[in-house]
């Protein structure tokens, strides 16, 4: 009788447990420095996912950038991350900083990053080739900024041992340029990135252009690198268009993320994109068309299912 009572009690507890509402799981998105765009962009995504997603509680994490984010997602330390396209492709192939291929896929193409090669306005540096012998910030260890700067220098045959390289964060780079302890700095960030906007307000600066020949060599070596004209007025002191390098950022997850979760994260991000645009300007580039153009070959099956289904629904209308 006692055993029967225990069985009944156990069944009752199980029924009660099933009747209780399920507790939402806390997820994290690996972003970047608060002075860049990754952090506010990731924070905006975390907010909309948490607000509109059932049983999704997302938080944004400050990180050193793309390389760290890819490793965290691969290891399962973060469910989602943001990465530059060049670092993402290198991670999948096990190239560069990655000793083995990482199990990462994309949900979305987010927005293009621009390579801001910054110098004081009075500098004698006029081209990328003039960096030889100069004090140049390439980006923080673990950042996509550093990956891109190294790729550019190697492709244009500017050996690191002929520069005086520094490995600094966005904020440290801006401080060095403002204080005169740096001659130049690479800031690879979204259109209108805050650290460049703020630096231009406190220090007269110039953006170094990439020539057509530079761009041809870079695009041949890295097809993801395309030319982009920084528009007049985007930053104080930019009084004529400046040709620079652009590359896309991806929203990344592990390849084995649950397909339904990947589908839902993709759906929510696009359905509520206007909410994200109120947080950060570059979100206007987060579109189905751009994802199909720049990230399709890398999409997670859950994201691809969303795009296929959404396309079918659109055709039926």
C-alpha cells in the first residue's frame, strides 16, 4: 500500500510539473566592444528576440569581436554571435587563426562593414603603401578588425615587420590618434560607426582611400572584399567620396542548433527589423535579398527553411 501511495504521489507530481508553464531558457549573443556597432546591434536583437519570442530570453555579451565570437559559438559558450564574413569563412575552412574548421553556419547577412583607415588630417600618409615605418593600430587580438587589417597588408605586400604595429581596441585606437601616439589606425566597422564619428568631432582626421589597383588585388584574393565609396558628410571632414573596402557581417550559430530555433530567430529578426533599425542605422541592410546574395551558401537549414517558406508564401499572394 505504501508503495502504491508513492507511485500515485510520483504520478501526481509529474502531472503537476507538466501543467506548470515551461521556464524560458537564457541564451546569449556574442557581440563586440560597446564603442562599435556589434554590441548595440546584438543588444537590439537580444531585446526583440526576448520580447517577441516564446520561451526565449536572450542577453548580449561584450567580447573582443569576430574571432572570439566564432570560437564561443563553436564551443557552445554562446548560442549566437556576430562575425565579419572573412573571419567566418576562415573559421569554416580552418584557415588563419583557426587551427581546425569550426562548426558554424549563418542565419542572416546583417550589414556591410567598412575599412576605415584613419590618419590625422595633417599626416603625410596619403595611401596604404605609406604605412611603411609608421605606428599603426591593426585591431585588438581576437577581433575581425585584426583579421581584415592583416589580410589587406599581406595582399598589398606590406610586411608587418616593416610597420610598427599596435594591437588596440577601437577606443584605444581613437585615443592614440587623438593624442598623437599613433600615426594611423584601422577601424573596421559599420557605416557611421560611433568611434569614428566621435573621433572626427574632436580631432581633424582623414580617411585613406584604396586605389582601383588596391581594390582589384584585394577582391581577387578575397572575393568578399568589395569597393564602397564613403559618402560625403558621413563623418566630419569627409568632404569628398573616399573609396574603401567593404565586407559583410553575418549572424552565426552552431551547425547543430535546433532547426526550429534557427527558423524562429531568423523569422523574428526580419519580422521586427523596424524595431532594430530604431536602435542602429545599419539594420536597414538586414534584408532577405542581402542574405540571399551574400550568405546563402552558408545558411543553417532552419534559416534556409524560413527563406524557402517565405518565398513560397510570397509567390502565392
